[in-house]
């Protein structure tokens, strides 16, 4: 059985009763964190401009837990963008930001369907496991090819989650995953602009629509993920991706238990967090005044240096992807404003 079909069967047979111990707790954390960041980011320019463009005038789903309503696909799109707007949402070792894609899609579709909390938690885990199964088939870093992993894996994860909510059969679920694969996108060149959170919102929308279309009979290839001209080959950095092996431990060994979620302490790219922790701990033990600092050197990986591309940020969004800003910003300053320090710390990959 092909990988696309394996995943389709797994998701179609999944239920809350099959959750391993601890998985529901991780999923709840994902919902809570995402809802908080969604509400916090709701009035950021990115979701508000998207809302203005889509111009929802009512529907079955709630926009960022306000009294505004929208059709579920548009709600997933706007809410996902809001959840990622501040770059404060959770991350995971499945190469991306799972909750800001999965939760908006699940909440919007769940509200439209009148789904139970148990069904929504199960949908989250189904989406997480599908995402992780694909992400870890490639030893390479997708960022190095220019991909935003949230934008390429997110639609397929959201499609799995919404297929689970809609209780699609194995064939329909596989088609939903295949259809979502053709909507995978998001390039790193747009980091530090409104388009990065748009990637998350668009992924939630794409996954939701893929499940709905598949239920109606929309066709897609049953091997779209593993085909030589399919998803995994297309997004592989070096072409070393495993397209042929059947899933190992799917439904018995759980990615969500192994990798869980990383909850952010700072509203900035996760690649800055270790250096920020070290800097703040250093200052706590050895308080320093700006005039006493001649130079700051930060060592980080090549990949993290690639992601933190903005060395002289001019906007708050760009500053979220700048190690220079992260280290130079004084405590108590606005986290979304670019730094004004004279000296820029050296980056040493």
C-alpha cells in the first residue's frame, strides 16, 4: 500500500479512544496556546487586511473568538493568520508551527459541524502525526531550499485533521491529503513580512477545503505524496527523501508523545530563544550597562543563521527574524519594535 493510502487509512480509522496516554494533554496545550496567540494577534495588520479582502458577512464559524462570524474556510484562513501574526505561537520538532495551522482549521470546521471536544482533540493528533510522518522522511533542512515548513506540511496536516472531523473514509481521506499536497507553498524570502503568517492561515484554509472537496468526490492521485513527481520529491532539499518505506509505528509509536510542543517565551523566531535565554541569565548574574559592552558575539547553526536573515531590521516583523535585534533589545522595550542600538552583535554560524 502506498504512503498516501497508508495515511488515509490511519486517519479514517482514528478516534479519541485510540489516543495514547498524554496525547490529549499535548493537544489541549496546543489549543490553549494557539487560541491565546490568535486573540493577541487578531488586530495585527495581517489578519485585518486579509479580513478586509475576504469581507466575510456572516457564516457558521467565529472569527478569533469575537462576535464576528464567517464561513468556516475563511475563518480558518483569517484565524490562522492571526495566530501566527506575532510569531508567538508554539513550535515542534516536526519542522514548523503545528497549532497555528491545525487549531484554526479544527475550530472553524468543528464549529460548523457541531463537533465534540473529543473529536477535535483526536483531529489535532491525526493532523500532528500525519505532518510528522512526512517531515521526518527527509534528513535535509527544508529551510535550506527556501521552503517554510509550516507552509508546505501544514495543508496536509490540516487536511488530515479535517478529514478526521468529517469522518471521511480511507479513500476520501487519501484524496484530501493529495489535494492538500498541491496547495503546499511558502517561501522563506517572505519571513519578516505579513506573508509569513499568511502561510499558516492559507494552510489551514487549504486543508479544510481539501477535506470538503474530497468528501464531495473531487479527485486526486492516490500516490501524490510518494510519487517520483509528487510532494516529497518536490520539497526535498537534496533529493534524499524516503518515499518508499511504509510508515513505521503509525498508530503505535507516537510522534506527538516524542516531540510534544515547544511553548515560546518570546514573540520572536524560535531560533533566537536559546541565545536570549543565555543572555538574560548572564545579565541576571552579572548586570551590565550598555556602555560596558564593547562587543557581543552569538554562535548559532548555519540553518538558524539562514533563517535569521534580517541583520538591519526596519520593521517590527523583520525584527522577529534578527538575532541582532533580539540581543540588542533592552528588557521592557516593545518586542515588536526594531532596535536602535549603535552596535550590531556579530553573527558567527
